[in-house]
């Protein structure tokens, strides 16, 4: 995934965000001002990562400080649903 960080006036050249066993195909990403500070934050919905106490899907949010994003933190968890099941559950047509 390419991320273009803002400095308040413009966006910096893009950098690739990834890690072993994770890429953009393993999650849904969206953005918005989740903490009400006027900056755009990044949210991720994904299956719980191995090695954590969580199961099912997890909502994590990385808050922006205007020039970078703080490490993402879990904001919610639905232990009985997996991400691939949401594709079916969310369809209306």
C-alpha cells in the first residue's frame, strides 16, 4: 500500500507500508477524522492478527498528527465475524 503523508501544506512522496503476512488484500482501509482534531486518520478493518488475544475482525485506527501517523490501536472487535464473511453479509444486490 502506498501512503502519502501530509506536512500541513502538501503530501510527501509516497512510501510503501507492508509487513510479513500482511498486505492490502488482507484488510479494508478507509480514512476520516476519527478523533475530531481536523486531521485525516486511517482506519483498518481486518481479521485479527495471529499472536493476539483477539478473534474475528478488528477495527484499528492510526491517528494523524499532521505529519505522520501514530501506531494504530484497536478501537473495536467483533469476535464472531471474519472479514471474508463480511463480503457476503454486506451485499444487498
